[in-house]
C-alpha cells in the first residue's frame, strides 16, 4: 500500500515536472525543472530496488549533464527568445496531431495488454537475484558477460569527449 | 499493487511528453532536454522489467543508455555552441543550411 502511494506520488511528480520542462518559457527554469525530474526518476529507481542506478542517475544526470546544459544556456545569451521567430512553413499542429495519434496507439496497446495479462513473467526468470547487493550484482555482470559492450561504451565516451572539445574550440 | 503495466504506462507517458517537446518547441536546447526525457523513459522501462524478472541485466543496459545519453549531450551541446557562434540563434527554424 505504501509502495503504491510512493509510486503514484513519484509518477505524478515525474510527469508534472516533465510537462513543466517542455512548457516553461525561460530556458533556465526549464533546466532546473529537468534536475527535479531526474531526482524523482532516481527515487523511482530506488523504489524498484536499483540503488546503484539511482546513484548513477543523480551523479551523471542531475550532477553532470544538467550542469552542461546550464553552461550552454548561460553561454548562448539570447537577445531575443527563439520562439519569437515564426516559420510559416512549420506545422506545429501536425506535430501535435501526430504525437496525439501515437499516444492513442500506446493507450490502445496498454488497454489491450491490460485486458489480457501476459503469462507470469516472473516464472520465466532463470535465477532469482542473489542476496548480494545490487551494486555488486551489476558490477559482476558489467565485468563478465558485458565486458566488451562496457569497453565499447568507454570508447564511445572518449570519442564524444574529443568531438565535443573539437566542436567547442574556436580555432584548432 | 503496482504491476509492470503501471511502470510501462508511466514510461509511455514520459516518452510522449518528450516527443511532444521535440515536435512542438523551437528552442534546440529544450529539444535536447526532451530527448533526455525520452531516454529516461526508456530507462524506467528497462529497470521495471529488471525488477520484475529479478534479473540485473536490465540495469546494465540502463547504464549503457546513460553513457550514450552523456555522449549525446556533450556532442550535441558542442554543436549548439559552434552553431550559435556562427549564426547567433538557437531556433531550429533558422537552422536550414542543409535543408534540401
């Protein structure tokens, strides 16, 4: 019961702050709402028993990526709001209509799968989570079965870092 | 009782908010933040199934998603800065140099 209350509260906060992120006029406020949204997503991870992911979420997203966004928002000091320029060829209503169509489809899929519950997925689980901690488990998987993807991810981050430096440098 | 369906509906709703942000807003920084929301929706789905199946592989994939999101944010914001230095705008309607 308390889990349900926590879930609904956290979900409401996540969705509410997400709506605020995309509707606020001021970009700085938008970034700050994004921080709050990420923090509530981290709370949801804790609720799901993924404490390591919650810590990563706070460190990488709320601590790193959002600060990057704030830097860029501060660097591009906008003399005129970007929304002021109206492109006559832009079809915002079409974009909204397409989004609503996809939302309806997703709702239909949800209603359909709610009417026919899937066979118990938990029964298909090969092995129950051992009693060791969540971090230990994730680390074990990362450094054994998923070692090569892990190394590729590190290479991707290195390439992205070099690319960002090259892009942001005024003259090379 | 909170079932995976609840988490999937939350994830779908968050995904849709991100998609609407990408489609409707013109400020490219807001569009990048909407993409982060979309990636978070994917992560919620992965971790909900990881908890449901009692299998930590979903969390490993969520870590990869976060790594890709960090790379995307760094490169994308670098592109925004480089573009802003040349054109003094972050409005995607004015970013039509490569439009066919």
